[in-house]
């Protein structure tokens, strides 16, 4: 596609439910990032995928959070047993070859998650 | 741990003014640096990327520079317009990592 695509754009869920967020990166981009942005806060790094290498999961806040990516395609971020503090905008970004190479990150519009 | 500070947190200027946004890193060993804008309720739009071998980048009315010795970057906006109103974020790598660390942004309002 022309840009990074994320779905759903908005998700309202009840506390304790599981949610799945999807990111479709720019075609050909090997690197994919997930960030979280809480209201009025900066962006928090969650996880980074580069090609077929083991992902950098060091930013995942708890074991309720997990993410998968098959090859260089779509990624899903799963939050189990959601809590109210999980409410945030979840942003996905991709880049060609990773930040150490060509560097430039392109972001999607985000998925706004509200946990009631 | 890399931390990024952006000053000022908010800025309101009349249309036509030239302005400077500042960004500083606790770890000056920055590999790449990128400036973004974020409109309310939207994702981030890339503005300028300064790669490791560069010190400056220009795009239209925007100019970004990076002083690696001090770990400071500035974004210069010339002849500001109401359409420039947005939050501007800078981000850089965290020492040898692919993680991009973000500042909290500067909220810019350009008044007609």
C-alpha cells in the first residue's frame, strides 16, 4: 500500500477482554515498530521487528502484551486481559532496512484503544 | 538511558514569524535524528531525517540541524503559517539500539 495501515482505528473494550491490533507496513519495509502514546504523553517504544531476526521486545510493559509478525508482512499486537491503564493510541511504524540503514520511519494513523 | 527534552513545551506565534524549536539528548552519541509533526488525533508525519554523516537537512521552509558534540538539535521554521500548527516531535536512537526515543513534543500554534 501507499502508507502504513492500521486497524481498527478505534476500539472500545471492557476491562478484562483481549484485543488485537493490526499493522500493515509499507511494502518492502523490513523493519516494523510498535509504539504507545498515552494521553498527553510522549511515545513509548514497545517492540521492534527486523526481517527474520528475533524481535526486540524490551519495551513491552507486561506479559499481557505480545506481538507477532510473519516475515516482512503484517504484524499484530495483542493485549490480553486489558486494564484501564492500557487505554492509549497504539502507533505502528515501518522503515526500509531499519533505523541504522536508511533510517526514516513512516507511521500509521494509529489505533485508539479505550478500556472501560 | 537516552532521554529527550524538547523546549518549549508550547509556543504561540503570529503568522509570518520565524521560529526555532529545540531538542536535546542526554546521550549525545546519536546515530540518526528525525523530526516529525503530529496533528490532533493523527499519526506522525516525517519532516526531516538527519543521518549519521549529516549535520543539517532542509525541506522547504524547514531546516533542521544537529550538533552531535552537545546532543542538541534545532528545527527552524521560516515564515510560519497557520497550517504549521501541530505538535512537533524529535526522536533519536538510543546508543547502539534500533529504538527511536522520542521527546514529548512542542505544541505550536500559529495565529492568523
